[in-house]
């Protein structure tokens, strides 16, 4: 049955000029990092529901992440958050990860959960608090050396709630000073990924409020600093694909934090409400992958695809599986775009023809293609079903309640 469905699919795509062997190779190369915090209990300011079976420590988070990777072949690395994932011996955590076939991915500092940081961390008017915050950033560089991590992902809650509360320009410069000190401490292999967010927890102004500010810091710092696009961190109506295309052309797109949003930074499962947006993001990436400028192509090759979600009511491992499978599905669809057809329509000023050429790829059912690559990789055709019928979800219930939470 699968074979027949695939043969028909192959015939259909061949007729459109799509080389499915190339598509399959690209699909097999897709890697999506999952976040350690997505395996723990997390939630809203109203309640964090404690679930049974949640990992009790960073080691167990990696065990759960290994399930997601084992069933999908998509997630060989896991981002960590310090101090949520603080351990005495990072070498031991690294060995544990490697024993499970995983790597430790991006290191995320945490500068938003201590009383000292109420009025800001690296942008606090108090020099002692700024020093403390910078020391934490430097600690994270040291941790990244031990874990073998390339990326440091920085998100700051820093901002103000009222006009006059802080000196916006002074804070801008304090931010640059802190990033500059961290930048200097990085090894040549490391990258600083600067995340922006339009609001929350500060509501009047946020020190790094949008991609332009993050980009400006990156430019001032140097080539190892890039912008991290968290899909949830934009105002309604923002054209994220445009930001992606722009940053790629500037060779400063560090990576993504994928999630889905309905209103704000909702941190819902990616692709549940925004599948077309996700597809259009991949359209821009694949378009840049054919650029004549090797620097742009190199940027595409180094994009870090990461999930950043908080699973409040959903079961963590199935939620993570759903997320990465949704990303894989939209990537597969984007790989079916016939770029030459779009270009021709553009040259002819054929607006509807161009739009149609983009959308048509989205409308294909890529199930036969995904089944084919999973079969070739020795993976279950339906990873979610395989997980739900395995014993793992039941076995971890023995961990009881009260697992790690943020
Ligand atoms: C807060 O908005 C946030 O969701 C940011 O996106 C960070 O990447 C994440 O938390 C982890 O610190
Ligand atoms: Mn994020
Ligand atoms: Mn966020």
C-alpha cells in the first residue's frame, strides 16, 4: 500500500520537475533541537500542573528526549537552561547524553528568576547586579566548553513597565557592554544567538524588543553573533518570513525557536495554528539555499532549528513528537516548491500565478514521502503511534509526581 502511494506521488512530483531523491536527502538531513524545559512541568502564571512521570532531573530529561530522537531520527540534540539544568559535573551529563545517542545543544542562561533582577539583569541601574548577571553569562560560556555546545542562546526579560522607570539609552549601552564581555569569552567555534521579544514580562519597553535591535547588537559584536527568531515573539500581523529572508540575506540568521502562537508568546505546539507560516518560513530558507552568494548558502546550512515550547496541559513526550513531526511535514511540503515556476511568474508579473506556485506545494499530502524516508531509515512509519503503544509512557509513571519544573 505504502509502495503504491509512493509510486503515484513520485510520478506526480516528477511531472512537476521535482527530484524526489534530492528531497529525500534533504529531509533526512533535517535536525531539530528539543528543549530540556519542554520535558519538565511548565505552565502559565495561573498554575503549573504537576504531571506524573515527569523527569526529576536533567539526566531523565535526556532519557525522554532520546525517545523523541529514537522514534523520529530528527532530534539528536537537547538545549539546556542554566540553572534549571545545573549539575555538578557537566562531563557526566555529556556522557549520559552521548550514551543515549544525543548531544548537549544550546546553552540558555537564565537571568529572570532572581529577586535581584526585578528591575533588570544586564541592564539594571545597579552595577553590582549587572556584574552578577554578566558573571552568569560567563559561567554559561564555561559550561558550553564542558558540554561541547556551539550555541549560546540569549533571551533577556529586561525592560520597564512605566515611562521614566529606566533610562532606555543607558540600558541599551549596558546591554552592549554585557554582550561584548560574553562575546570576548567565547571560543572561535561558539555562536551567540540573540533572541528578541516584543513584550512580556516588561510591558512598556523591552531592551531587545525586535529583530532590528538584535541584529544591530550582532553587527556591533562581530560575526559570531547572530539573531534568533522565536516565532512566538512578534506582534500580531508581523511577517516572520520577511524577517527570515532579510536576516539570511545579511548572513545573520542564527536559528529558530519554533512554537505556535494565537495571541502572544503562547508557547503552543508548533504547526497547530500556523502551519502555512511555518511552510512560508521554509520557502524563504530554501530560496536562500539557492543563492549565488556562498555566504548566504553557508548561513542556511548553519541555521539552528530548535523547539521552544512549554507544555502546560499536554503530555510532554507526545507534545514534543507532535512538534517535530509538524516541522518535518512543513519542511517536506516546502521542498516540493518549484522555484523556477515562481521565478517565471515573477518575471511575467503574474501575481496569481506566483502565489499559486507557492501554495500548490503546501496542498500536497506528503504522507507517502514521509513514510518512504522513515522506512529507509528503519524508523516507525507513525512515530506517535509507536510511542503510544510502547511501554515507555507507562514505565515513567513510576517517577511519580513532583518532577522538574521551571
Ligand atoms: C520567554 O519568552 C522564553 O519563552 C524565551 O523564548 C526563551 O527562549 C525561553 O523562554 C527560555 O528561556
Ligand atoms: Mn525562545
Ligand atoms: Mn518565549
